């Protein structure tokens, strides 16, 4: 009895072995019943009763094990093959826009720029007025800007963060401000209604255009390689004076001319200039004492160039076959 009670049966095969050993036609119970035949008649009653108790005990033990095994999900617990390869964890990849954004943050951090952010829902003052953008400027047009109401809009650039910083901090200010911006553009391979910019701002005494140029040259070489050169083309932005467009040499064709640089050997990556004194004044910064430079670059543009991608829409489609190709 003790032997059968102590039995540990882990699966149906062991249960069957138990059955054969004790209850089978050649099992232990059969042997005991055979031996019973030899017992003298006067003892048969006593032995018979004991034998029945033993038999029903063994049957009970068998049935209990059988029931317990039936209640178990045998497939999960007992047929578990430890040597099987595991289910691979699908590890995500960083979005290419974020990879480049982080790289830009790192490059500028090395020359003392910290990071600031501002709201994507802006007011007219920060997005336009304080940035010297006049009432009749085309950027204010309903065609270019998503208005929430007359005074509230989705920011069209990251330049309003400049204003928020200058309103709340005293110079020196040396920051970059990465973030998402919105424009009411027709979506195509080259333009989207939402994209990302990195704005840069440096305000201090004696900041010159040469500082701006050196900063941008340093960035371009760190980002695209030491062979890259920059070119500043005179341009116009309401919030900078003088203003320039920033071009880099096309590293895809090594300046020979290709579809990316449209045969010119140069590609534009942003705008820049010296902060207009009236913008400093709007932020109550003494423009007699302080000067500064600012720049704004499109992260998509830099990412397209760096990875040789030819369609901006790929960034927003969330196709994992595209996204998985990037590692940081
Ligand atoms: N905000 C401009 C744009 O979205 C880019 C820009 C140009 C930013 C010149 C600047 C700047 O800070 O100085 O097109």
C-alpha cells in the first residue's frame, strides 16, 4: 500500500506502467490473488478481506493519478522540449528621423549647445509677430499655416522657441531646439505637411557672422564628413539680418552633379543669419549690448541626404520593412 501511495506519475506513459505493474494481467495484484489460492480455508475470509482492501486502494491510487493527469494540459507541461529554439524577440529600431536628430544634438553638444523644446501649438506672437514677420507675409497665409483660431496655430517652424527662450533667459544663450513643425503643403516625395527642424540660437556679446559660419562648417563636417564644404548664399528671413541660405557640397556625387543636387554640386540644408535687432528688442534683450546668430535646418532633408532616400513620405508610413533598415 505504501509503495503505491508514494508513486509519482508524471505522464500517461508512467500511469500505464503503474497499471501494468500493479493491476495488469501479469501484475502484482494478480500474483497476490494467485498466492491467495494457497491460503488455508480457515484463513481465507480474513485474507480475502485484506486483499479486497488492498485492491481497492491500488485502484483508487490509479484513478486519482489518472484524473490528475487528465486535468493537466499535458502538451504544455510535459511535452516541453527545452532544446527547441526560443521565439525571437522582435526588437524595434529607432526611427531614422530620431537617429539623425540625436546625432545633431550630440554634434552641437560638443561645442556647448544645450537642448530646449517648445510647444507645437503656438500663438501668433511667438510664431510670427515677435519674429518680425509682418501681417502681409505669405507665411501667415491660410494656405501655408494650419490655424486653430485667429490667434492659435500649429507652429510653422521651430523659430518661435527662440522667442520663448529669449523672453525668459538672460544671455548668454546657446541652444538648439529640435521639434516637429506643420505646414499646409501638398504632400509629395519632397514635401510633407508635417516635418522636423532643428533651430540653433547663440546670443552673447560680440557674436559675429564668422562665429555662425564656423559653427555651421563644424556641424557640416561632423555630420557629412571632413571633405564637405559649406556655402552661404545671401537670402531673406524676417527675423535675421543679414540672412543666408546654407548649402553643403553634394557628397553623393562628390560635386560632379547628380539628380540630388540637380547637377549643381550643392544642396541646401537650411537657413541662417544674424538675429535681427528688432527681434532682440521684442524679447527685451539689449541689442546695443548683445548680438546673436540663428539657424534652422530640416531634419528630414539631412536624413534623406545621409541615407540616400528619395521620398520623404516613407518616414511617416510606418512600414517596418523600411524602418528596420536603420540602426543607431
Ligand atoms: N524658420 C526658417 C524656416 O522655417 C528657417 C530659419 C532660417 C531659421 C533662418 C533661422 C534662421 O533661425 O536664422 O524656413
